[in-house]
């Protein structure tokens, strides 16, 4: 592996681990009806297969930055791979719903650290001027796995067994582990600080409570005690977290990083855009399967062109980044994405599937011009020693944004069905409800586009070649990148 540049070894390990994590999550959703039948469980019981994993993620994502800094990103990432892969095997052999739920919680321990620690390794391996390349790598599992998940899950459930959804992780996890074992280099922060127990408890409990409330709100009603109590409790925990972390000498969650303008604005734009992205990927398969009568595989093949468009366009977006800058690319990409999403609000029973696929492909093209530059610029002014903590904040924000986007669109759909159809069995009224929901999804993207005007190219100058090489701008390199520092020793 010595002939392969280190940054691409990190990229391979990151893509494989993240792809496995996200693919597993989206595949399991397709298998829920089958799991309910096999374990003779109600909907409220079977949803804990998803909720248990989600809540486990919530506990470990905020802590992942400190854990990686303290024990080393290589050790922690490999540990997360072992836990996730081992728990996947246990999920596959689970003999009861209780066992499956327990193993899913264990799986979340590994999953909660894979993406944040992997992202930190990725952005450390690519110097600032190459962050656009790193962002094109980041795009692959983020958009490809959610698109393939329903197809893979539907195929296994239909033709084999739901257990293969989990068994699929074994070869991927094992191969990725050995690539990482022999290819990754260790990186520890010498001043990671002591373990911040109050920060760990408040961040984990707050995020878990909010994600639980967001997942139950659309079905139980936002005024229901089971939703309102954890939602208020989670917000209070976050408020207390801000106070505690501001007064702790060595905070686990480095909220001070949000004072950096580029990082803060990137989180705002990403959160709004990613919420709409996740929400639409939740609503569209429901429309295709419940209203148009498609199978899970057909539905997945209809949403898949979005991933194809995004992967193809990400290469172009990465090249344009240095000459155009993030501001115009993000604004233009999100405005175009709003425009091409609006036709979904006009789809009907007679609409060709190829029309929907073309819309999704066009969405993917536009998304690349928004997501690649915003990810490339987000860490522009984050010091190397803070990359792990920044990645934990970024990952937690994306998790909340995705859950919030799904909750908003699911609530709009439920209320619209009650208004237009009276019940989901009224096809014409249900179609009106879905069309309204697609329109709201487009509005959310428009809000993200408006927020993108906060972005300034100058704030991301260290990642833009034409600005970084300007005579009046000097890129400060406060510390050598880990891969550069250690490559000399090898």
C-alpha cells in the first residue's frame, strides 16, 4: 500500500465504512414490515429496531471527537468497525425482537463513531487546498448508500432473507478493517483534555431526547406527552450543555468552534439543505409504493438516478470550486435544486416513472454544486488539532437536520392527508397531499438557498487556489498535517 498516496487510503477506508453504515440503516427500513410479521410484533414494538440504533448514535456522535483525539483516530476507527461489524453478525442471528433491538443498540456504538472519526481523518489527510477533492469523496457514501439501501434491502427481503441485510456488512467490514490496520496512520492530540462527564451526559441525553421526539412527533402528534416531554427535556439539556461547556476548563464538545464564521454558516446551510434531502428521500418512496403501487426495488431504482447525477456532477463541482468559489456554487446549486424539485408537486397517477427519474437525476446534478463546495469550505479555518471536535459537531448537526427534515415533511403529509383525503384510502385526496408535501420540500431548499448568501469566499480562502495563491493572502499552517509528519518516519 506504500505506493498508494496516504490520502487515498484514508478515502477508501472512509468510503467503505461510511457506506456500510448508511446502507445498513436505509436497508433496515425496508425490512420493518417483514420483521414485524416474523417476530409477531406491533408497529410500536418494531420501530425500536430503528429507534434503538438512532438513540445509540445520539450518545456516541458528540463524544466521538474527544474519543478520537484521546485514544487515536486509527484505534478508534478500527474499534468502531469491529463493533459495527460484530454487531451486524449478531443482528443477523438474532432469535427474538429483544435480541435484535439489543444488538442494534450495540451497532449504534460503532456507527456513532465511524462517520465523525472517519471525516476527521479524511480532512486531516487532504490539505486545505485539496478539500474540494475530499468533499467529492465524502459525497459518494452520503448519497449513494441512501439510494441503494431500499434496492438492496428490498431484494434481500423479497428473494432471500432480511438477515442478509446484516450479513452483507461482514465482508465489507472485515476487508475495510485490514486495509485500515495496515494502511492508516495513528493520530492523537497531545492535549485532548480530561473526560468531560457532564458534557457527555448532557450532549448524549439531549440529542437522544430530541431525536426520539422528532421520530415520534408525526405519528403521535406534537402535543402528545411522549413527544413534548422529551423534546422540551432535550432542548433544556442542550441549553444547559452550552452553559456547562462554556465554563468547563476542558470541554468535550468544542462549541467555541461555532464562533468561526465559515464553520458556523456552513453548518446552517448544510443543516437546511440536508434536512430537505433526507425528508424527500423518506417521502418519495412512500408515494411510489403506497400510492403508485411500486415494489421496494422499483421504488429504489426510481430514486437512484439522484445519486448518479450527484456523483457525476461532483467531479465538475470540485474542479470549478477553485475558480468560482463556494458562494456562487452553493447559491446557484440550491436555487437550481429548488427549481427542479418543484415539478414533483405536479406528478400524478399518469406520470411516467422515467419523468420522475429524470427529475431525480437533475436534482442530483444540482445537489453536487451545492454540497461539494459547502463541505469543502466548512473546515477552512478549523485548526488541525480541532478537526475531530469539529467533525463531531458537524455529524450531530446532520443527524438532527435529517431527523427534523423527515419529521417536518411527515407531519405535513399526515395533516394534508387528513385535510384532502380524510384517509389514505382516498387516492385523489392522497395525491393532493403528496403534491403539497413535495412543494414544501422545495420551499425548504429555497430557505437553504437564502441562507447560502451568508457564505463569503474570503472566509474559505485557504481552500480556494486562486485566493490562497494571491500575493496579499498567506495561508498559515499552524501544525504539520499528521500524514506529512509521519510519512517521513516510514
